[in-house]
C-alpha cells in the first residue's frame, strides 16, 4: 500500500501534534424532521442549484448512525474529531433550546470524550435557520446578535464537553458564494451584497468570541478561514497587481479585520454601494484575541489584469493536475500561504482544519485503492511540515473528510472522504487513504 511519509524528525510526529478528521452537520446528518428548515434545504429545493438535484434530507444518516460513526472515528486512531452544530437543530423558532437537538450533540460529545477523542466544534458551518434568512439573513445586522444568543445558549448547555470552538467555518463561502455570486445558499446575487454579508458574519464572530470567553474560557476558541492563494499568471506588474487585489478580496478580507481591526486597503476603491456599513466599535468587536486560527486549504488560483471595465482582476481556469472536482493540485501553495500569513500577522497556534481531495474512486472487490488521494495527502502533509520548519506554529491537521457526503452544490457526485459511503445502504468502507492516514498517525513517537 502507498504510504504517507513525513521526515523522521518532523514535529508532526510528536505526540503533542493533533491529527483529526472533519465533517459538517448538513453534509452528513440528515434527520431533517427533528430540526427547523435551514437555507440549504430551501436552496436544494430550487431547480438547477445542485448538480445532481439532491438534498440533505438523509445524507449519511449520521443523525441515526452516529454511534457507529464514533466507532469508525476511533478505529482510525485519530486524536480529534471536528464536527459542526446545526443551529436549526438546537434552537427553536422562539429562540430557545431544543432539548432533543441538544441531547443529540451532548450524547455525541460525551461518547467521544469517553473514548479520549478531542472535540473541535464549529458553531456555524453554513446552515442558517431559514426563518432568519426570511428576515434578511446575513444581510440583516440583527442576525449577528441572534447568532450570539445561539452561542450563549448552546455553550452553556455543552458545559465543559468541548475541547475547542470555532465560531465560523469559511466566512468567504457564506458571504461571497452565498450572497454575491449566488452559487451557494441562500443564492443571493449582487456585488452590493457580498461585503455587507461578510461584515455581519465577522461581527457575529466577534460577538461569539466574547460569549465564548465568558461561557467557555477553558476551551480553545477561534475561527476557521479558507484560503485560496492568488498567483499572478505572469511577472508583469499588471498581473501582480491583479493577484494582489484578488488576495485582498478573497483571503485578507476575512483575516485582516480579525488581526488588525481593519479591512484591506482595496475597500477604498470599491463603489460606495458595495462597501459594508461599519458602525463605531464594530472593528474592535471583530478583532477579539484568538486561541487558534483554523486554516482550510484545497487549491490555488492564478490571475491576470482585468479584462472587463470595473473589475479588479480576471480569474483563470485551474491549471493541471486537477482533482475530480476540477481544482489544481499545488501543495507548494500551502507552505507559501502559511509562511506568508505568519509574516503578515501575529498568529496564534494554527490548525489545518480542512485539507483533502475529491477523487474518482473505484470499488474493486470491496477495496478502494485511492492512490491519487494518498499522494495528495502525502504531498500536502509534507507541505505543512515545510511551513513548520520555516517557523509557523502549526499544531494540528484535520483530513477532509471523514466520509463521503453531500458536497454542497455538487450534491453526491464528488467524494472527499477517506471513508466511502454507499448512499443506498449507508455502508461505510475505509478507503486505502484512510488506512494510510491511520498508519501515519501510528508512526508517531510515544
């Protein structure tokens, strides 16, 4: 079997380094009859939004099969499990706790803790309750305060069960994909909306961090941001400027406010109707100190000078080689990203909260020999190690994903899991990438 191999002196082979697997509530749970509708339920019901016309009604049926899935997680020898809480499962229409939904998660957390598996809980992974979207969603400033109320209630209910909280997963995706270009829920389209939604999400993050500091001071609290490093297509000044603008708009927009209490300089060049409404004190709320930064990385993109009037850059097609979802495989960008962030900001400990690849898996005699995915993990884990050797304080790595699941607008067509899911029988099968990941973890110094 192809293996994942790190240098023998790698800090990632220390028992202090955390290896985990990650999932998200809407992508795996199903169980929609026991929760309120969310924006992804509504989005999936619209024609043409999801490639295979599927939805999250059943997904991986984790809501019913969670005990089996915990055994699966334990069998992989990981230190930690990153999961997300479904806001519409634990909060009622009138803003109170839903006891049945809370019990689902407390039972899950208690079982994981009993097995010595550290719990990394994401409080928002895109499944906004639909009734809040009906009131404007993330375009409504009040949603940030509704979020803080939710965080207050659920963290009190969880008590000391959680090792680490992330306020949000990938605000870029919620704001840009959901409220600017409309390819994710809730499907709102308009440049005038994206930055406004982003600001309210970042405000909610800051408010949420304040709640976590009060209710759960002993957990490790932070946020998970996704980064797509932006490279110029050529060395021309025009292409370099375009890549810089893209980096500000896609990456630094969500990072700089948290660390520097300010938006990137290009905010001054945006049309007034595309700028967020920033009230006195907002940036100070957003810039709460973090115990950790979660970094999600999958690919990079290249840019040229804009070809359309009014644009700041032109994004090019992904280069080759590509994964099954069409994203370039370029591990060097992960090293360069981590090193550059470490130079730009005073970073807290960093965790790679998501990294992985969709590949065209084949089942042969019950075996999934996904050598391409193993190679992806091997090169990217070594890219993380290279960043650590250059001084970046990376303390953990989570493979995305534990299992194949609902891949948002791609439906069930793209498989990211190190465990295969048969969506008809719900049978789970560990792929060779899962076995290779376990073998790497088992190599660590005792």
